[in-house]
């Protein structure tokens, strides 16, 4: 997957990417590790 961000991305942040097969990445948001779902956060221990 490849996309261009409108602004520089924050180092150390995680991305929530919204993807459509017909359009590719439609939007994204940066979140912190504390905001990850528990099941995902456990993968980064």
C-alpha cells in the first residue's frame, strides 16, 4: 500500500488507515500506542 500524506507524519505514532479497493487509501489518522485496541497493543509488547 502506498499513499501520500498531506502533512509530515508524527514519529512514533500509529496510523489508522481507511482503504477502499476501488479508491485506495481514502483517509488516515494518527493515534498513540495507548489508543490502540488491546489485541493490537499486545503485538507491540
